[in-house]
C-alpha cells in the first residue's frame, strides 16, 4: 500500500478525542486499532496526531505482514435497552416531564452532553 492508500484506510477507523479531567489534557484514541492514544492541550492538534498515529500503526502492521483489525461495519438500529433501578427510572421520568419532553428525548439530550 502506498501512503495515499494507507491514509484512506486509516480514515475508516473510529477516532475519539475527549477531555480527561484526571490528566487535564485531551486524549485521542482509536479503540479498534490500539489501546493507548495521543494527548495534548489542543483538541484539533490531538486529532491530527491521532490520525497520523493510526496511519503509522497501519503501515507497520502491513510491513510486518499482519492483517489490520477489521473496522466496525456493523449497522446500528438506533435502539438499545438499558435496565435501571426503578428509583432512577422514576427520577429521570419526572425530570423529563418537568422539561416538557419525552423520556426518550430527555435521555438523548443527556447522552449528547457526554
């Protein structure tokens, strides 16, 4: 594979950049390829470094004749079931009602904040 093909293959891997309160830095990771990650104080720079790291890992795996892990291709329905304690269910239902939204919409809004 040439550099352009490696870059294209690397773009298909899921990458996350998240703030770590504990470490006080942004941490970039690619869970499909490696456990660790890159870190820094600027999220855009962390993402750029993460993309380069993914490309580097793929290039080395190919040089060592190791097949890279599969990129997740599973289709997601957008639905999942979460079991919670009845007291928590009641509490978040009340909070949703107070906001004038459905429980589903309330939980979506909360998940988007994470």
